[in-house]
C-alpha cells in the first residue's frame, strides 16, 4: 500500500475518559469517552463482567462499631452484631461524604434464616437488599445524606457482620468497553441509556418472582446456584417448567407484574442454556402476550424478545411453557433477566433490590485539522449496529457542525445505510443502500478527491458522485466522532476499526483494507448459495 493512515483506531488501549488510537503516535488522534455509570461487557475469557472500577484505599467506615450507631428498636448490640426487632426498624451511622461522588459498599455477614436486610441511605432509599442467610455484598451508590442505614424487612432479624467497608470510587465509570462477545478480537461497544426495570435480576428463588401454574400445569421448580453462570460464578438458576396438559390454558410460568404503557416499546432478555444438553423450548412473556418460541441449547445464549404495548395495563412478564408449545416441558438454566424500555435489548444491567441504569456511551473528537486533508482522503469504518432500532446512528468526519461533514448513517429503515456529504452549508451527496443488515459486520469506505466522492462496501465500489463545492475549505475537517456533526444521532453498536488516510487511495488499495476476509464470507454476506 502506498500510504499509511494518519489516524487508525483498533479497540485495544484505553483509560478513564480516553480511547487510544494507535496512529498518530500523539494524543491528537485519541477519542474522548464518557458514560458516567457502571456497565458490563463480555471479556476476553468469554465471561460477563462489570467494567473494573478504581476504588480508593481509604476506608471511610474504618473502626466501625455498632455500639456507636444510632439505634431504632435494636437489642443485643455488640461491636459487630445486633438484633433488629420489627420490620422497618434500623440502625444508622453518619459520616462525611460528598454528594456528587460515588462510593463502593462492601458487607459480609449473616442474618436470621428467612431474614431480609435493606442497605439504605437516609434520603435515597433502599440501595441493596440481601435475602440470603450468609451474604457477601458489594455495590456502588451515592450518599447525598452522608448516612447509611441497615434496615430489616423481617422481625427479630439477628445480624452478625464480619466485614463492612465504604470507599470512594475514583474512576471506572468513564472507561470504554472492549467487548469480546462476537469473536476473539474486541469491538468497541457503544449503547444508549437503558434501565433494567427488574429489581432482582438473578435471585429467581425469592418471592419477588411468581411461580405460577394454570390449567393442568405445575408451578416451575426453582433451584438456585445450580451451575456455572455466564459471569463464571456458581450463580445459574435451574428452572424446570411442566405445563402437563396440551392446551393453551395449561401454563407453567416464572413471572412478575409490571405496569406497561400503551405505544411504548419493551424488550426482555436473559442468558439461557439447556440443563441436560438437549435442546429445550423457551418462551418469553411480555404484558401478558406470548412471544415466539426460542430454543435453549447446550451453550449459553443471550435470548431476547421485543414488544410494543397495545394498552396501558398491569400485567406480567417473564418466561413460561404452555401446553400448546412444541414441548410442554422445559429444563433450563437461566441468568440475568432484564426488562428495558426500548425496541431492542442491550447488554446486561445487574440488579439486586432496586432498578439500575446504565448511561449512554459517548466517544468523539478524534483528530484535529492537521490530521485530515480537506481536498482528498479516505475514511474507513468497520462496524455493526446493535439492532435495527427506531433511532438513527451516525459516524461523522466533520468540522464541528452540519455545514461541512461526511456522515455514514444507519437510518430508521431497517435495511438502509446512508452516505451524506455537505460542503459550505450545501448538501452535495445523499445516497442510501438497501438490504444492508445492520446487525452484521460491514466495512464502509468513503473516498473524496478533486470533485468526486466514491462509496465502497466491503471492497466493492457501489456509488460515485460529483460534488460541485469541492474541496472543503482549508482546516475545515477537524474530528471523527460517533455521532452526527450537530451532536445528535449517536452511533450505538460495535466497532472493529476506523482508519483515515490523508490522500486518495486506488481502488486496489481500498479493496485491500475493506474486502471480505474470504470467499465464503463474501458469498454468505451477499446471500449467495454455494453448491
């Protein structure tokens, strides 16, 4: 190849607030990154993990002693144990915190069998609920009131605490996610703000989850901590459904009620696997409606279903087996149930006692005016969108506004991708491709030179256009961002690489950086049949 990219990003290096490009070898080509919340990814070992946080070594709770806490109907108090008499009673400790900061709470200990312990803040309410007799808890929260409360949900709950720490979170909420869910090579995962509306996403044995039976069916049998879960812990729950009969009214379900709003989109998801290695029937239920049958195999899968509510109603969601399914029995392992408002499911947001929100990822502003050539150049972008959602997703090479930009846009139409170009406030080029599967990996290339624009898909030239306003004014193009030039239409998906060349490449050079990896990949991508 005759030239080297002036900017190249393959997801690999990062730090808090930054995604590194490996070219140029200065920080001019790095992306700024923000999210402002915790998030999960699939790591290189294939396990779901929360992005590691940076935690201070200073323990604000150092030297804690229950005899120095404020007590509300609490007896048998020692330094590390006590009995809380009635449901709703508590013990409380005030300390110095900053309302704008996040803190990591870690508690280990035990409570009475069948007990329920809420960890709460004075003004923020319950932040975590422990229902196990022996518990080990770690979670992050703010403490705007500067006080922590241990509140029982059951009478005569005897606590014995062996570890209790409170430390400031100093970083991690703005670390990019390098996700390995699709291959051994990571992708940059960018997602919108989403909330898991389920407050107990893993504890399927507790009363929060209804175990229902109608008609001839039996209620599902729940066995917690039965097998290794996708996060690598022994936290997978076995669920044995048996509808017994063969009619639609014979239903065995694991469900929870929720208030749905007419016209709103909802998506449900869960990690599912067959318990015995043979294929098992799985069916989601949302707002009382049965979704299509799915299949649990011998491997963990992230199964999803989406639904638009047709009425404002309180009804149930979850999993079920009906007598009219292809099988009226199912023996599966599950982990990480999620219900979110949106037309497609996103990555897992763990909960244990309260809903949790992951804020949107933003990754922008790579390069400056010295990186880009205003008269000729090549932009290559390899990505897949998370889903054919209802929003736009854009990557843009621009000058900071819509007057001068080159944009690649995944549009609301489920099979369309657009290339748009504006120079000096005048749109020069707007061309769309049909039959592009958004959730499959594609390599898009835009070449501009003199007065022409060429657009390539996976190594093939697919569109050419003349732009009367070329070239861009000197020092106009100054950044690549995962959003439109007007700071809207954020790109949400997985990105394998971005390359920018500050001179026009030949068709052969473009083919080398963007063609299919093999003949089989090309044939499959073009929906050809190989005989």
